[in-house]
C-alpha cells in the first residue's frame, strides 16, 4: 500500500467525497474522449490528404 499523498492534498485535509471523485472521473472521461476524437479526425484528414496527392 502506498503511503505517499496525492499532490495538493495534505494529511489534515478532508478526504474527497464520492461526488467529488465522480466529478473528477467524469472530467477525465470527457477529456480522454475529446482527445481521442481530435486525434482520430486529424489522422483521417492526413489520410485523405495523402491519398489525393
């Protein structure tokens, strides 16, 4: 078991509530989906441009 504290959190701080953890997880999911979508569109555009030339 790890004994290190996450960045920005101290031992005196209250632990995250479930709703805060869920909000952080939803933000991570949204960021990951947006990043993957942008990369997919960029690769699709590069493929289309490559096939035209």
